[in-house]
C-alpha cells in the first residue's frame, strides 16, 4: 500500500524481477515502472461487475463505486456492466488452500503452552484445515485454473475489470465482522480473494469516504501480467478524484 500510485511503481521497480531461488519468479517486464506512468490513461473498454455474480454489497459502498465508475466514463472509457463474472462464490476453495498453507506455517507452534491465547477463529480455522486431503487441495487448485479461464475469456472483450474492493466498510481492528446493509457478516472481502486465486494483477483506489469517515475503494483487475494497464488506470483515476470528491457522499 502507498499514498500515491507512483510510490507503488517505485516499490515494484525494486521488487519485481527474476530470482534464482524462486521457482515462480518472472523476467522483469519493464525497465522502469515509474516511467510507465508518464502515459497514465484509462482503457478504451472497461467491464464493471458490481457483485461478481454472488456478492451482497452495502448500499453506501455500491453508490460510491458507481460514482467512481462514472469518472472512468468521463475519462473516455466505454463501461460495460456485467451481472456475473463467476457462477459461485469460490471462498471454499480459497479457504482450502489458505487453510493448508497456514497450518503448515503454524503447526510447529500448536503444542506451545500459550497456544490457547491464539484467537479462537484462527484456532478453529486450523482445526478444520487438519482434515484437508491431498485430493481436496489439488481439486481446489484445479478450480483456481477454471476461474482464470473465465477471466481469459472476459479479457478478450475488455482491458480492465472493475469491482468494489469490499462488500462493506472496514470493521474494527478486533472484529472479523463488518456491517453490510445493517447486517453483520464475515463475508465483506468477497471481491478480493478470487483474484488472489487467479494471481491477477489488481489495485484498489480510494474513491469516497463513508458517512462514518471510512474509506471506500474501487478495485481494478487486469489480465495475467497486465500490471501496467492496472497501474496506468489507477493513476488516471486517482488524478481525476480530488479531495472534494473523497468527501462523504451526500
């Protein structure tokens, strides 16, 4: 995270590139990521998925994101609204893989005398992860692949996919639940993990402040290795949103 898109690009200039110790590292795509922002602009065609097909979105969040999508249109983007991108919420597969990964990391500490002090939600999460089979893990990775195939199809007709960043406003630091249209739910991050699963480049831009003074974000998702189109779009949108725009919605 950074205050400015240019700072994100500077961090990428330092971090991105091949590493012989990393099996998944890629060649450096650009000599200078910061220079790529000299031509910040929005794509010709943008897809807006306000629910991805399965999410319930807080009305205040939805209104702020629709307003920001209007800014993208004012910058020259042809915005197409999609009722659905994915058939179902892929949270089950996400929890399967992240549960197994977290268990691998924390298992050495589960016999520690102070283990009971670990947050009960995390302990329950790890207890569930211990029953995951190798076949279930591989099936989850297969479904990651199928999600990406859907995005490949989508990006044939647009260059950027836009969604709310979160379904609701950020919860308090000691709470895992957020309010969505007055209902407390743990499902307030429904827009982010699908793109962790597909390893899609994504950015979030603050586009409004809620009536409670909390930031509301718009998520920009690009095709595989489309980091620069995400950065350029984010920079163009951020430049078009001033302090008055970020004030609480009327």
